[in-house]
C-alpha cells in the first residue's frame, strides 16, 4: 500500500487506528494531508482531471472552483443521522437512536473494501485556535478530494493538529466512505461516548465535513454537557463603538433567519465610526471564565454558507469573502465560467448551465441554482474578520440573541427578564414554514436554540445544562429575542432589516452597558421611542415602530398552545423551571 504526504506522525494511537481502518477499507494509497499549498494544487489538478472540480474564470474569480454534487445528495439528511449512545434516553426523543455496537457492525460492513482503487486521505485537523482550553484534535479518513479541500478551508489542517495533539489519545476519530452515494445506504452516525463519527453513502458537505456539525456540535455538545461547557449553533460578532469600546455578541438563528447577514453586517452610513467584526458565522464554544463571565471561541477556520439571496445589497462583506479562493457547490454557471444563483442579480443571464449540468433559460420552470447551493471560503478572506478570531482565550459575551422568522406574534426585539426566562425564550423559538415545506405555509417549526438537528444528547438534559450554567456565572450575558420578519396587514415587511439591524444591536449593547432604557411588557423589556435610534431611516414612520412591538393576545394564545407540542415530547426530562416560566407568561398575558 503506497503512503504519501509529508506529515511527521509520531502518535502511536493515531497510526494504529489509521492502519486498522485502512485494513478495513483497503485503499490503494494512503495520503497524509499536510495542508500545504503544494498539496492543494496537486489535489485540485487531480479533481479537474477526474471531473470533481471545474476551474472557474480566474480573471473574475481568482482561485475559485466549482463542484456539482449528485442530485440525490444535496443537503443534510436528518432521517439518516443517528446518535448512538448506550441507552435511548441519552439520545432523547428528538434524535434518531441506534445501539452503538449494532450500528458499527452495519457501518463497517458497508465500509469493508469500499476504497479499493481509491486513495484514503488522512486529514489531521484542529477545531479551535491552537492552545485554547476547548480546542479539539480530529482525524478524518476520507476517499473524497472534495472533502479534503473543504476541510482544508473549514479547519486548521495538517501538522498543526499533530503538534497540538502530541502523544495524547483524546482525538476524534472520523471515517467517511462515499460508497456509490446511494441514499439507501446513507448513514451519518455519532458515537459520543467513544468520540467517534462514521459517515457513509454521501458526498455532501454537511454530512461529510466531519469537523463541522458532527464534531463541533453533536459530539461537542455531548462533551460540553459532561465537562461543564457549551457547544452552540451560534454566530459570534464584535461591535466596536466610535470610542473603541468593543462588545461581543452570540446569536442563534435557525436557517433562513439572517444569520450570515448578521455575522457580516455592514453598518449604514448613519452609524459613523461604528464597526462590526465577524468572529464566527455558525458555531460557538463557550465556557465560564475565572472572572465569572461567559467566554466563547469560534472553532472553525472558514465559512460553509448558503449562497442564494446573497448579493452586493444584502451582504457586501459576504460577496467580498467569496470573490476569491472559494469552492462553489451546486450554483449555476455562465458561458464564460462565472457563477450565478437566484438573488445574485435582479435579472438572470439569458442562458446558463444549471446545477444539474443542463441548459437553463429564464423560461425554465426549475431554479438555476439549488436552493441549498453553497460556498466554502477561508475566514481570512473576510474583510471584517475580527483580530480576536484566532484568540485562544476567547471573547467575553455580553449578549445572547435568539431569533426566528415570524410574520406576526414576535416583536422586533425584546430582552428576557432574567437567565431562566431567557432559557425559556431560547427553548421556544421557532420559524414559520414556507409553502413548500411539509405542514404548509404559516406552520411554526420549533427549533430550540437553533439546535434541534445538532444536539448530541437528550434535549431535556440540554435545557437543564443551560439552566445550570447560570450557577457558574457571576456576570451572565443578557438574553434577547429578535424578529426581522414581521409583516403588516398587506404582507409587506415592516422593518427594513439587513444593515439597519445595526439599530437593534445598538439598543442591545446599550442595555448590556446600562445606558439604554426600556418598557416592560408581558414578553420582556422592549425599547421605547426615545430609547431607539430611528434617525435617517427612510420611509419608516413612528407608527411602523409601534406595529413592530404590538402584542396580540389571541396570537399569543395560539403561540402558547403551539409551544406545548415540543414540551410534551420532552416532558419526562423537561426542567420544571421551563414549565414555571410558561405559567408566568400566561399570567402576564
């Protein structure tokens, strides 16, 4: 068996495990990835030769490449995702569960001999900055060069991980086998008690970039619960005032609720001297510091974002980030090998090659780019990357924001009364489905803390962990809820959103620093007119501001009934404090 790569591997536990998996999968070659530029170029050329990648127009998109996935393999598959703990109760009713040994026998049966004629790439990687108290070392074995090049951007890959590990044995073991990308043989399985991940039958990013959702959320949340820290599906940003004062914010927003836009927010001209810095756009690891504050790091080194709807108006910083050294997946191609997706420009080009490789025109019935088409870019591309993004000490969090997409019911912003109330707010967040989603338009899908698909253990125990964290914090962050998507009686958005969300952040920071006033409502504290900056906000009236904070008792009766469905599923492990918070809300209303 041929061995390639330049890594200096001295850890016996690592080499023994790689040899064991190589014996199982039987690759022709083993390539130890070192993360170098030379390695990147060699793998890219191999990808172009084999059709995995298309080289894009280098004048328009320098260093950018295109990948088209199998049409049956374009998104995360929750029905194929398992948490394999010793007991079903540990996984909880919101996760798929399977007995660990039984599932491993099935997976190893599928993996046996699956890499014959292929190369097994060994990817050593770090999640988190070197030297941080929470940083983890992982090894992913894969037969996909798409995975190698994405992991190279999403993690700190190569010798840096081996140096961080030293002779320790507490590394995450990850095995990925593409097989024939057959949905009938697709499994993404997590074994948190062994710090092991096995993914077979997929080549799509969310299922196969094992450092991302698999390790950084599902495995890490389990470990955090055991060890006293938190792994959360949250962006991290810094807001700097004209005086140079920085405030750090974590925010959990479900899909299609403006998460990436908030992480890369560009303040409007009105906010002269204010700056927003991106620390992370997707995942936060948080722990209580010695000073009693909550500290956070972004464990990732890149962005794996949904691209439709991104343009120079909605997110100019994202457009700058993906203008070079980026991998595009399942977008559309122009005749001169540029990329296009719905929402990039007002008018589409007259002709494209769609994400399936077929000719597309504006008259075509299907979309040119897949709704879940993606970009992968290194965070160093980001023009507003925070200097603290690589800080092993992390940043102290002043505010935690939860949010959802709601046409009615939820105000633009409110502050929870206290930590317990804030946990209840996070536990009950939800977003309204589109017409295409199962359940129909207007139905609310609950997504507690935006973690429902990513929590690696029982959700009831997860809520208890959140409540218990308060005991270890002398200065806990304040907790807020936002909703950028409230509509008027004509169905139009009331709030302009995007960069103007800076006005909401300004009020939140003012609350955290004791400078901004508020009035009490049954839901929490909301800004009064005099507390909120509405200057130079075109076509926005004071009556619109009142509409954004209107509380309709009938709407809230339906909301409270809707919340009960998730609570009933979790009832045996549901903390009684959350039931109490629900009763308090009913009494206030």
